C-alpha cells in the first residue's frame, strides 16, 4: 500500500459515496473512515464501500461526536499499524481535491510532511466570503507569530506524512479536539525537526452538508496556541472507538 487516506466523517454519506471512488482509482491507495456515529448512515456506507472496493475502505466506528482531533489521533494510530508508505489526512467534503493527493505524496520526496496550502503562490480559496478569508488568514498569521511556525497555512487540514515521520510524533500528547488539531500537528512536526513543505492547493468550500466549525471550536483554537507556547499540560480524552 503506497498511501492510506484518513478521513473523519459526521453526516458525510452523500460526499463519501463520491469521494471514495475518486481516491481509489489508484489501486495502491486505501481509505480509512473514522465515523462519529453519523445519523445519516455514513459509517454503514463505509462498510459497504469496503466490500465494493475489495477491502480498500475500512472504518473506525466511534460512539458520537468527540472532536476532529481525537478522530485523527485514532485514525493515525490505526494507519500506522497498517504500515503504508504515506498517510494522508483530508476532508470528505471535496474542499480538498482527491487529484491533489499524488502531488502531496510527490512533495514528500524532499520532505517528511507535505501541507496543502492556500497561502503560498498558486494556492487560494474559492466560494469564501471576505469575512471568512479574513478570519482564516488572520488566524494563520496569529499562529505563525506566536509559535514561530515555518508554515504559511498552519490551519490546513490537507497533509501527507511519511509513515516514519508520523510515527516519530507522540500522538498521546495531542491536546486539541477541534480544528486547532491542525495547528498542533504542525507544532509537533516543527518541534521534532521534521522537514515541512507547502504545496499550493485551491480550497473549495463544501457544496454538500454543513460545516463543523463553531464558536467554541474557534476560541479553543485561539487558546490552544498559547497553551502550546506556554507548555500547559494536556487533559486525557477518550477516542470513543467501538469497533474497527
């Protein structure tokens, strides 16, 4: 297996039905869905897709909405056990283009971690109002300033890790449960001396389903930056996995 894509889901059945075939057109790719007990049957659909694609789709079923960060931690641990060459994280809603996955993998020829970036030349975001762009860009600059990260888009959720690079990170130390997880993973990569490279992408706002962003998640991310800078200890969290 060249690449295993880790994809957290909550009520993404309509998107998963479309994105799985797009990813799995490459026979050396596989998909791991981490589903938070979606009422729309996303987890059951992932099981069906696993049979359709000869086991190249697997699913971790969790007990409920426990946060993006814990979903990725659970997914990364399972992915590391599968021992692919590369582990990719991405959204299910086509904000991240499946066609860009090979570009991220290719970038890891000269890096340990490749980041799909909106804020390097050639990158950008589509279908965003100015207010959302301002919040995103301002948050990125805020994060760079406080943490000193060598990344222009530290909140990007589209990444590719060499398996050995991801294995070097202690996933048990991850604090963030929401979108701050993206910042924290970049912080951990930087602290571990991993080579990080940004690849320009066009981020397209979701067409189907609802955004998982909330006021609580936004303020968690703002405080998380200072927790990381000041070294405030993490609080243990449950992964909520019931089956795999």
